[in-house]
């Protein structure tokens, strides 16, 4: 039975593209829908160009009412029958209610070596701390922000003189290798972490 994967984005969707492209051939999963909280997200057109249904649910229409936003999000996803959700640069914090419905079936990619640097500005924080190594983590989503069982990590060096943008670009390349590798394993029911060697 094919596992159906919904992908949630907020921006350019480069992780979404690598995930969607990876799901071909003997892969246990297929992408079923891409949803963005931002109607202007470049990733929506990129998804459509790959022949995927792409839907916007604008969080701004719901003001502070997170429950109403999440109800609309659920409604948008529902017709596509997703078994797994992948958050790929999805920049909204989800409530415990929503997370609870998807517990054990929702993944996120975060641009740091968790448990270091939860939240935003991870690259600037790694540089400011003098870290010699940075990276990214794919984890199961639980109600606590950027927490939950780690399903994979990829590492890169922090080089002398790196700006946050330099480091972000280096880490993003590894995100594009890590997330598809984790999803392939996870969709096959294997939760052992994928550890990529430093590149
Ligand atoms: C990635 O670095 C992701 O880890 C972070 O936002 C970026 C999204 O990039 N949270 P994209 O939209 O996948 O290109």
C-alpha cells in the first residue's frame, strides 16, 4: 500500500521539491498535496509545476484564532488522504490539538543540530557561540517546539568568516539530502535515525 504524504510549506519550498522528487519508483510513499499558510509562497507554483495539488490556507485570515486556522488546514488536507505530514520550512507553530491528531505521523526539518538552537536564527546563534559544527535535524513533531524524537541529522563545518547566510546555504544542501533519506525510511516503518557524515 502506498503511503500518502502531505507537505506543508511557507516559502520557496526547496525541501518540498527534493521530497516530492524523491518519491518515485520503489519508494514506499507518494506526495499527495502541498499546503502553504502563505498564499505568496513560491513553493506553491513549484508544486503545481510538478503536477501536485497545491493549496493556500492564509493564516492571516484567522487572526489570533489558531484553532480556526488549523481547522481550515485540516479541511484542506483531508480530501487528499495524507497518512504522513512533512513540515518543510513551515513557519507556523501548531497547537497541541493539531499535533496530537498527527502524533507519530508528522515530521519537521529544523536547521540546527537539535537539541541546540530551537526556534529562529539558528545559524547566527551557532556562529555567535563559536561552534565548529552546525547542521540540520529531522524529528517527529510533538507539542513542544522543535522537540520530539530525532529521526536524522546532517552535519557541516562552520568555517572562519561564515555569515549566517553562508552557513544557511551550506546547511540547506544537507537538508536536501537528509529529509528524503529520513522520509524513505520512516514511510517504510523504520524509525532508526539517519546520520549523515559531515560534508
Ligand atoms: C529551511 O532551512 C528549513 O529548515 C527552515 O526554512 C528553510 C526552508 O527552505 N525552517 P525551503 O522553503 O525548503 O526552501
